[in-house]
C-alpha cells in the first residue's frame, strides 16, 4: 500500500491544485490556519476520547504495513479509521456552522465577513480532503486484508 498510496495521494493533491489554479484562484487562498486547527484539533480530541495515543499509532501501523497482522488488530484499525472519518466530517460541519455564525455576527461590517466565509467553507473542504486522503484508503486496505484472511467485520460495514 505504501508506494501506491503516495502516488495516489500526490495525484489527488496535484489535480486539486491544478483545478484551483485553472479556476483563477491562488493556492494561498486555500490555506487557513483557523480552519485547519478546527478540523485537525477537534478530530484529534474526539479520537483521544475513544483511543489512546498508542492505539492510534497502532492503527496507522496496521493500516500501512503489508505485514501479517492479527484479525483483531485489523478490526481495531478499521474501527479507528471509520471513527476518524466520522470525526473529520463532523469537525468540518461544526466549522461550517461556526463560520456561518461568525459571518452573521459581522453583517454590519462587510470587511469582516470574509473570515467567517473562509472558516465556513474551508473547514468543510479540509474535513472532506483529509477524510479522502487518510481514512478511505486505510479502511479499504484493512478491509481487503481482512477478506484475504477469510475474516469478516461482523458489523455494519
């Protein structure tokens, strides 16, 4: 998974950058620290509520290596990445609502509306992009390895 993951992720990011540039926007307009903190920070804190740092590290190890892993470790990794995907999307949606509120509070001062708009839109974008780049490939890889071992997830897949 390692080599193809980086190739796919690089192409994904490349196509996104190409689309941004062709649309006439600047890449710098898509970098927003408050949006990143909202998505990454909230997701990390929500994951910490359910997984230890060791379990998180183990999930990435299990999801990334091609080494034989126990079905239990693979299932725990699968649950971790499914949870992470949900938390990324929820964090993006919370950022969108927060940005909309920040925008509404500043309706009288049009020069301050842009910060709320960028928070609203970019948090959702970051949540979707991180989910696409991290959680989907890892859950798919783990699921394939479980099937190869003749195991099932025996939960709502």
